[in-house]
C-alpha cells in the first residue's frame, strides 16, 4: 500500500473512531499512534477501516491503550484482530 493511500486510510480509521467514543481532541494523536503501531505490527488497514463494530473497537482501543509512545513499543502482548 502506498504511503499516501495508507495515510488516507488511517485518517478514515481515526474519523470512524469518533463513533466509538474517541474525541476530536484525540484525533491527531490517534492518527499518529495507528501509523506508528502499523510500523511495529503491520495491520490490514483496509480491513480495519471496514471491520465490524466489535473488531474495530477492539483494535482501535487496543492501539490507543497498548502503544507506548515513549518507548515506541507495543505493551501487554496486544495483538490486533486485523494484524497482517
């Protein structure tokens, strides 16, 4: 997936996250977190953006909760359901 297409998809993921409880204040941080998480644990971004509610909420909440920005690492052995 090309970089600009990936970024567009990640932005769409962040926009959909607003429907599962994320706020506009978290929007940019979530975009950055998903992008960095994807580099550590490749995601099927196209599947994530179209996932059912439970899978989408699991993965986005998991990324938000288990991505450590300071260490640039995934904590708690989290595995996204849409991992590649």
